[in-house]
């Protein structure tokens, strides 16, 4: 843990109006003088390029280099910094970091690229500097992949808090002329028991800034935590409850006009002609524009703009995707998979001799699974407010990558990066959708073309039909069992692989001979990250097939998985906990079933058991039991909420989620034909947390989703004997 304390993450202390600012170096060794103009430019300035500030009122401000989209990152990251700093939580403030290069996600980049890399301390600044330059070149300032706590929290926020505390202690020791070892800290106070002296951190802020930055601040062990591991209420909730929270759609600019937009229904098409005769005469309409790839109406109000847009008749150019529908697309998948045969495609992982093991197997199992395209359907539709004037551009939105959004805005405006100011807000749902820049680019283009400050809002229909979708996929499996029902071979070939690379693999299962391949199949739709990314598909594929192998082996699904996990205590502990919570061995009423699924992802180990009632016309999920090991959970309440949230999102996809094509265009348009889970359909969710490894934290926002679909479909099989191999369940008749 100590080796994660780096000069690369913390630059130097700077005095700003009596406050201590612990800065983040632009690059390792960046001198203090270069930081002062950024962090302390004058009265009322925003302090940039910093993790933590101690104010003259003794308030601790944690500056968070991530966004808040309901996942609780602001609170958890502030907990980590404040705990290491021995800060008084009641006086902790949170500020989102600005969209500047100094706040690239270098700690996330390192966690993603080389999570276990350790180098001698003398080489660390060079290595850290390399990662910093890499992510700066990529413009990587991202919230996603469940990396905030396990990446930035572990590698940066804790280090910054510990360093700030040591600097304050050193300053107090110097002023009091006592040994640093005699000083203690608690609740933002510096204490010296022998003399009875006790002063607030603010008292020593200026002097602390003169101290040398600790090269290796000491981090706490779990038994010393005072905030981490506690179910602290999320700081963003009150404003969201009382309506004072600002989302991207709430932006207001003097003189602002509103834009409604409609893009070509088939991706890649352009607007060839449009008839806007009726729209031109409607009240409040200011401008009607053919932007090439979309049509826009600018008006005094959004309703006026959208109503006018609805009257415009546009024609579009042809594309290669014009004749594609779902049947044709899945037929294309089959053709590519058939062409790959037993040896084609790209091999992702291979061990042992699968062909030989399969040939010698006593029992052979084969199955094919399919999932459709899925939209994100965030509750806040896509939007952006932009103002381009006098060689400058301001942008207001909620985005998962503020730095990326700022760079996209600069390119769309034809301006230098430094001439764009980006103002981020709360996100009304992200799930990967708000990591794309299409809404940013469209709003900036409109603002540049019209000369107005423009608030562009997509209708729900536009949002559904112009998403960056989770891809549809087909996955084929072959498995072999010996005479005792032990798994001896595993072969899988599937379409597509995006992120993360390990999603289709099963290294946690003891199958000596396994081979996993993929084929890439071209399609015209835009793909994008969707909550838990490829794990959302492969969790369903893998855990469904494991259940089918268990049945073929004549074994219980839970017992079969226990055999596959033999030797891994952490994995078994989670599987066993889920089974124990659900009362796995207790009989279910007739027409009811219990299903289990086990999917490690994003550094966390998750097992779920679903109880399903099949006595009605359609499946009713009654209860879901979740056992989770994320290494160490910083905020149990927030983590539990994310497990529940992931189940809502994943269960919606399991029951209903499907984006379908006709003549290349998306057919769904709103919640009537792309339904969400209703409150009366929500199962009871019970979550148990096991902290298995405090040194290696896992994610919280995404890993709760992949097990829910297979847990439900396995439960349906247990209740009815009917195996579901294609989602959503609304496509299957259970009569």
C-alpha cells in the first residue's frame, strides 16, 4: 500500500488565502511556482489542480476528479481522503474537479494497464510520469468501469489525505517545539497530550505549506479506519430530494434559445431534402437548419421547437444498412460463426487440448445463446447547452468524461482547447451513454451556426433511436464431462468483444481444457459501453451454460459450481454465502424456482440467487440474494444501493430490453415499446458483503448486473424445465 504514495500524484503545498492546498503535479517534479498561478490566483478564485484544501474556517474540501451520476463516487472518494487526513466529516466539502489536463485519470490508467506493477521508489516518479503523459495524450478523464474507488480512491485520494495530515503534523511540531511522534490528529484537530495543546488544522495551514512533501505518506490499516467502511449518507442526496441539484438539462444562460433535433433514422445517412413549410409559420420558431446529418429547429422554447420539428418532412440518402433487420443481422452472425468452424476466429484464451478432451468426454453438451441490442434509456434525455462567441465557447452538460467533452467541443467549434470552458453537472443517468460526445458536438455546431446560446434537448424518441447501443450477440458453447460428471472441456465462440477483454473468460473455474474465440461481424449501428459492458452478455451466456452442464452431469447447480471453484477460498466463500442466504436446499412451492449465478467482474466477486414465481402468465422475480466481495467496501450503504440499482437495470434488460431494426432503422421510440421495470415488478433484494482483501478493492457500480439474467433464467428452468437461451424473456411464451 505504501508504494502507491507517489510524488506523481501530489505536487506541492500552496498557500491560498490562509488555506493549505495539496496539489497534483502537472508532471512528476513540477515546481510549486508553476502551480501557484493556477491554485491561488486571487480572491474568490477556484482552486484548480488539487485534491484537498484546508480552509481558514477549518473546512476540508475534497476535490474529486470524477463525476456523480448516482453511483455515490463523490461521497466514497471524500471518505477515503478524509479518513486518511483524520478530518471531521461534518466539516468536509466536495468540489468536482475541472476539465483540465491536470485531472486526467492517471491512477485509473495505471490500474487498468498495470494494476500489479511495483517498481523501486527511485524509479517511481519516472514510471508514474509515463502513465500521466499517456493518459494526458488520450484526454482520459473518465468515470466508468467501476474504477473510481479502486483506482483514484486507492492510488490518489488516500495518498493525498495522508500527505496533508503529515504536513500539518510537521508544522504543528515545529511551532510547538515537540516531537512529531507525540502529536495526534482527530476531527480536523492537531493535539499534543503532554502540553494539553489542541488547535484546528487551519491554524497550521500556512506553515504546513512550507513543509516538504512527504515522499511516502503512511496509509492507515483497516483497524485504524474511522470513516472508510462506514455507511455514511451520500452527500448528493439532499439536493436531489429538494430539487436544488443542477443537472445538465437545468443549465440557464441569458438570451438562451432552445433546439430540438432529428437525426437521419439510419446511421450514416444524410439529409437530402426537407419540407419545412409548416414549421416556418409556427409561433416562436427562429431558425430551421439542415445540418447534414440532422435537422434542427431553434425556437424561444423547447416545446415550440419540438412541435415545429414534428411537422418537417425530410428525405435521407441511402446507406448499406438500409435493408438490415434483426433476422438478417443474426443470420449474418450465424454465417460468420459457421465460417469460423472449430478453429477459426480470433483466439482469446486457450489452455490444454480441448478437441482431445471433448472427443474423450463421456457426455457432451452444446448450446447457443442470443441477446439483442440494448439502449441506455437514461432518465435525463441527452442534452447540452453551448454558447460560441468572440472566439470562445462555453459548454454546459453532464458528461462522464468532462475533459473529452471539452476537447470534442473545441473541435466542433473550430477553436483551440484553451478557448473552451466546460461546466459539468450532475448526470441524470450515465451507464456509459454519457461517455460519448455526439450531443456535445451537435449543440456546439448549432450554437456556432445560429449565434445564439443554444440549449439542445433530444426527445425521448430521438434518445432511443440514436443511442450508442450495447451490441447484440450470439455465443456458442461446447462442453465435455467425464463419467463422474466432472467438467473436462470448454469451448466457446462468440460474436464481438469490446471491453473488458476478460469478459468471456472463466479463469476462476477449474476446467483444464478450454478455448475461447470470437468473430467480429460488421454492422452499421453505433456501439457504446453499457452498464457492465461485455460482462452483461457473457455473464448470461457463461452462467446459463454452466447450469446446462450441471444438469447434464446430474448435479445441482450450486454443487457443480463448488466443484469448479475448488481451491479458491474467496470465490467459494461468496458462492456459499449466496446459497446460505437463499436457503438453497429448502424446497420451493410448486411453480416456483430458485436459480444461482456466479460472475466475478471489475475486481469484485458476486454471486446471486433469484427466486422466481412461474404460476402466472409471465415470470415474476420475487427475491434476489446477493453475496459480494469487493475487497473492502468503503461505503456499505452506497455499495448495497449499487447492487440494487444494477439488479433493476439488469432485470429490465432480462425481462424486456430489446432494440430491433427494420430497414436499418431502430423501431423502438419511447417507454411504451422500450419498457422499464415498474415498481410493482421490483423484487426484494438482500445483500451481504464480505471484505476479502483490503489491499485490492473491486468495483461497485457494475458487477451487480451480470449475474441477474442467468440467475433468473436458471430459476425458470428449475421451476418449469424450460431452458431460456435468448433474451428478453418477453420473447418467450411460458403458457
